[in-house]
C-alpha cells in the first residue's frame, strides 16, 4: 500500500510539474506568451493634439514581453502596433483627457518584418505602413477611466516647447467585434475598473518627450501594456488533476 501511495504521489508531482511548465507560456497565434504579462514597447511615436476634437495617433514596436525579447518568443517575428481614434475631449489641472481609442497589434514575419524609423526619406506614413502590414494579432479599444467616459489621460510639462515631457494612462478592452488571432485569449476582464460597465483587459501606460523627435510635430518615448495571466483551459484541468491526486495521497496517509 505504501508503494502504491508513493507511486501516486510521484505521478501527481509529475502532472503538477507538467502543468506548471505549460503555464509558463501559452502559444497564441505563433507567439509563446509568458504569463504574468507585460508588453513593453520600447518605441512609441505620437502626434501632438492641441485643439479639442483633435485625434491622438501613433505607432511603435513591442520589444519584449516579460523581459524576454519578442523575437525569441516567435521564431524571429516582430510585433508592432498602431493606435488612433483618441479624441481630445477636455483639459484641467490634472491633464488632458481623451475619448474613444483603438490599438491594433500586428505580427510581422518574412517580408512584413520590416518596421524601422528615421530611414532616409521616410515619413510618419511610411512608418505606419510598416507597423501595420503584418497579420492582425490583437485589437483593443478604449475603456472608461472616469465617470465622464474618458479613456486616456496625459500629463506633461513644458507643453508646446521642444523640451516637452509627459506620461499617459488609460484602460483597454479586447475589441471582440474585430479580428485578431489573440483576442479570445486576452478577453479576461481581469483589470479592475471603477467605470465603463465592468472590468477592463489591459492597462496602458506611456512616457514621451519632444527632445529628439523622429519627424516634425511628433513625440518619442515608450509604452507598456499590462494584463493578467491567462493559461489555457487544459492547463487548468491538468493542474487541478495533479493537485487532486496529491491531496488524495495526503489524506490517505493521515488515515493510516
């Protein structure tokens, strides 16, 4: 009997180890996504809205996910993004507030792995084309951050001067009505939100400055997208089976 319990305990440990290893990363549309997810975009380029009704737009590249280079997670692909639809709605002492917003992430491989900036003769339009010519991987839309329904807030110093610096904050939902091979995985509603009729899926944070603009009337900086870990359903089942088996053995030992 003791040998049987030992074998069961060993089997449970093996299952748990397997489940844990599976839970470390999830293959999403060809990208092995680590859990506890933070997308770090080392590059972000935006325009400078100054009049109510103007739209905040921009683009960039996701350099790493949980401190692992993106290319190492997808066989050398690139993840790029574009955002638009953020409309400057109001301003007060705490910052500038925007409505709406859309963020679209693309996976580029082969000929579509071509994103670069500041090439000789290039422009914002050229960069946007390179950032959006891959496979649509994830689509997000703004989620309310306050009672007024604004979805993004930016704050800055020395606004309107070359030394302008600032940062931004917002919330995002997976746009379930749009394409994106990763949409279903990240539609977790795991980010607590006080407004917007439910929780959000992502937090967006950015920092930017006007010290070395790639093009006139643009800002450069960095952006982070943060969400919750989303293991595959079969990983949950495997972990529960393993824990159940180990628990059974422990209970049997206590009875003996």
